[in-house]
């Protein structure tokens, strides 16, 4: 049973790249978060739930140990702290906090594939993930573990290559480093404790997870309505991005045309609308979806 009686706990990053989007997700799932005078703990006023605000590195352990029932953390952190003990279950990717763990080198270093790393010193904040990647390729490289500022290691002659998180690549470029290998693609994920909550809270936990899944799947999803000639129905449905079976309805007084309504799970671009129009669609409307379950 989890450690706090009568309340669920969700672990989120206190301050950093994931904090804002994590809070957004919690709020979009219908939880009214109130900031108390305790900086570590935010209360949810409409449910018996607290948000535990901690360093992202602590989140996997808190969730694995049952100190928190749910957590929001990057896959990179989850992978790095993974040990032999009980682990948190990954429920779903959340679509934000995307980044890539990459090996990068200065241009002066000759590079001809992963084997070129053999015998080098590589600086990283992710020694376990990097070690596994190197071992899988039979590369014997030294790993220098740094907590931060990994990108300056080559300039300081601490290492000849680095393995660091990259999103736009601007930091690498600013430090004169070129990305060479992708070690891990990462994004924020929702994780759940292997420790069940007390019986009275199980239903609430399930419902919060379901709502979060709804929030995530409605992100970027659009509701598309259009009119189509019956003869072009198949062609038009094929163009709608990520739509399942659309709803097809008759149009009053028109035997040759129908109305088509569809939930598109992928982005609907202007190009898509132009293709729909070229295929015979008219009166095309694209609407945002607020909630989906
Ligand atoms: P904390 O104080 O919580 O330990 P931190 O400094 O480890 O914070 P942040 O820099 O806030 O962490 O990054 C949190 C997470 O955001 C990363 O672990 C990663 O999953 C994700 N992320 C997305 N883009 C990037 C990026 N360009 N660089 C680093 N992390 C990124
Ligand atoms: Zn951290």
C-alpha cells in the first residue's frame, strides 16, 4: 500500500524543462492544483491528490518504491536509474520533453562509425545508458561522468567526445561539436507504481490515468467535417490523416453527395485540405477537440 493515507501522490519535476508541461497535463486532466506554502507539495483541491515536486532524477525511485503512485519523467532518466529492484511501469508516452541522447565529437577527431570511439574518453551524465550502448557494440571506451556542462568537456580536455541530450542541436553547435550517433530517443512518460494504492483510491487512480490518456490522445487531434461526392468517398477518406472509420451522413436533397465527419489523430495541414478539395471535398471545417475519452 502506498505511504500516505487517504491521498494519491503524483511526482512531477519541481523546476526544469518538464515542470510546466507536467502541470499542464495534470490540470488538463481536471485536477485543480493549488500552490500551498509548502514548495515540495502542491495540493489538488477537488480530489484527494497531492503533487510531489522533486528533482526529475528522484522520480523513478519514488514511484518504484510506492512513495508516489504516478510520476512524469523523461525516458532518459528512467533508463539511467533503472536497477535490479522493483521498477515503475511505463503507462504512456506524453508527447513532450522530446530530446535525443547523442554522441558528439569535435571536428578535429576523425570519425568513421562507432568503432572510432574505441579507446576514447567520453563525458556524459548518462554513464549507464552509454555503457550499455558501447557494450552492445563491443567498444571499449572510458566514461567520464559529469553532472552538467558536459558540452565543455572536450575543450577542457576532460574527454575527447561527449554523450549528451540534444533537442535543437544549438548547444552542440555553439561548442563546436558535431553529433555522430543517436544513443536514445526520449520523451516524457507517465509512470505508475508497482505498489497498489489503498483500495479506496484505486478507482480514482484509474480514472486519472484514463483522463490523462484522453488529454494526450486529443493533443493535435482535429475533428474534420466536409461534404463529398459519393463517388469520391473512398479517395477522400484515404486522405484524412489518422482517421479511423469516418461517420458518413446523407445530405438533405442531395443523392450524389454525403457529409463526412472524422476525428483525425494527426495534424491536418493546409496541404491536406488542398488535397481533399482537389479530390472533390467542399465545405471543409477543421475543429479543435477539447476532450476525448
Ligand atoms: P533537475 O533539477 O530536476 O534534476 P535537470 O537539470 O536534470 O533538472 P532539465 O534540464 O530540466 O533537468 O531536463 C529535464 C528533462 O527534460 C530531461 O531529463 C529530458 O528528459 C528533457 N529534455 C528535453 N529537452 C532537453 C534538452 N535539450 N536538454 C536536456 N534535457 C531535455
Ligand atoms: Zn535531473
